[in-house]
C-alpha cells in the first residue's frame, strides 16, 4: 500500500502453497532406517542461513540432551555459516558424557522424496525459530504431515499456524528449550481435521484457483 500508494481494497494476497503428498500417511520407518535414529528427535528443514537461527536450535537441544536433525544445504555465500553450525554442534557433542549422537546433518532432499515426507512423519517436533520468515513452506509441509510445530514470533504468516503451533522468540534459547520439552512431553500430533483444513486452503490447486479468481476479477 505504501510503496504503490494504492488502497487495501485493490490488493489481494496470494500465499504460497504446499504439495498435497505431505498430507498422505507414510511410514516413519523409511527415514529411521536411512538415518539410523530410533528415538525421539527434533527436526529442522531449511537452508543454512543466519536468518534461520540454527545455532539457537543447537544450543537448546544441547541443554535438553535431545537429538536434532537438520535437513538442508547452504548457498555458496553461506558455506562458512554452515561450517560454524557444524563446529558448534561438534563442540557441544564432545561435552556430552552420555556418548549419544545428538546432531545429524543431511543434505536437502528433493521436495517429492519419500525420505523428506518420512522425516516429517517420524519427528517428535518441527522447529523453525527464524529471525524472520516471509512464509515458512517447510512449516506448512510439517503441519500437513501432522508434526507438532514450534515457530518464530517473527513470521509474516503467523496467523496461518495459530491453531497448530507454539511460538517463541528467536533470541531466546530458554523459550525454545521449554517449548521443545513441552512438545516432546505432550506427544500430541496435529489432528486430521486441522490437517485437512490446511490442505483445502493451501494446496497448490487452491492457491492456483485464488490466483485465477484474482485475474478474473480484473476483467
């Protein structure tokens, strides 16, 4: 409105969408067999970039002594940040007297890869405590799969996830730690009705229809 000096009535927001296959049930065993992780774990899916706030996740999970899985690549200008995250994880891992592997790093999977769908299905909780997030497609994928969500207060799409997620300050390790601990204790996945509602609103078919309606309204 400010940039183009137009009234709100002339603006229609077309959000991002999600592929429907994340809604369909899939065996958690596919990812567990691939990763060799058998216990509960925290999941983060996204590129390595400081805005995604990986280090807060690493520190929170170290204090909780829980396992965490990172799935994602780094752009060429963020390779040093990705290395810093791995080094921090290795440092905290070396201080863990239990001998358990706490941190797992996997390269990004293709969006239609069964391993990605199975990772969402097998995760105890999905975390995305970004410093800011324009939408959060990975959070929508996780929600469609039924995975409990912990998200940043600094999401432009926060209203979408209000009924599904716990929200934390991206600058607070203690808030994230408490939210993870509570979610793991609750073991409460997103209900089928809520997942269906998300799919009906944010499948790419629905988003395409919204876009079509926007164009037709101009005719």
